[in-house]
C-alpha cells in the first residue's frame, strides 16, 4: 500500500509537469486538488525522498521535563517520606529550591510527575502539628498575627 501511494504521487506530479489539467489527474486518481498541489510543491528533482510521507510529530516538546529532574523529584519525595515529613508537591518544590535544581519545575509539574509514577498514595496516621498558628481573640484573623510573629 505504501509503495502504491508513493507511485501515485510520482505519477501525478509527472502528469502535472507534462501539462495535464489538475481536474483530470485528480478524478482519475480519486484525489483532491489540494493533494495534487501539496505533492507538486514538495517535488524536487535532486531529492529522491520527496514522495515519502513526513512525520506529523512536532520537532520540539515544550512541556518535556528532563529525566534527571524527574529522578530528583522521585528521590526528594522518597527522602521526605522516609524522614516522616510532609512529602507533597509543595514540600518537594521547597526542597528542590534549597538544592538549587535547574530547571525548577512548577508545583503542578511535580504533581504530574508524582501521578505519572504512582507516588500519590495517601499517608496513614496523623500529621504532627509543628507550631500552631495563633488567632486574634477579638476578630479571629490570623493574617495580622502571622506578620508580627
């Protein structure tokens, strides 16, 4: 099938170059004019691969995260988990920031990495409160007291 379509492309472009009308070429091959013009545009005498299909895959992946960074996320999470510390994406982000990792992934990206590697199971037991946040006895706000504290 692949060889047959390649031959169709070559034949169609040769017929077009010899002056045959696009309508007659397209009706005989049961193809559209857009198809004919596409392959005519790609035609090159010195390049034998002009009639081959090209990959539609993008040349770059802007969302790609280097494998080293993914491994660092996994190691930092395991390290935090083994120390019985909070090991969510925010904590991993802070830890990687302290380590000076470049590029530093966003918290959402860290969440995606953890999900992809199935490292998002719920912890058992209770978290220990390190330090309670005081509240204002009059209005109940914590924001003002945090800035003073």
